[in-house]
C-alpha cells in the first residue's frame, strides 16, 4: 500500500499527477481552437497549427480560443490590441 498524503503535500505522485493534468488541459484547449477554426471553415496553415499546438501557456490559449469564435482568418488569433 502506498500512502500519498494527497493533496497539498508536494509528493512526487501529486506533482506528477498535477503536471499531467495541466498538460492535458493545455492540449485540450489547443485542440478546441483547431476544431473551432476547422468547423468554421478557416484555413489552418502548418505554421499556425504548429504555433497553436506548441503553446504551453493556458492564458494565451484561452485568449486564442475566445478569438477563434469570431475570427475570419487564422491570423486573427494573434492580432495585437
């Protein structure tokens, strides 16, 4: 039997679990952006697809997801201002 003292104790098990969960959330957000753009018929060049899937910042991905709902081109995701 393994005692974990989970949550909040900083055990290796907890850190690994939380890291994996965070990675899954980020990957899911990136996939959602791609799905929205594809369903809306917006062209996704390889460089933009790679930029979205390689991003690891959840705040940035959330911003891009929000923008994907109204974007008319894939470049609209990255517009300043």
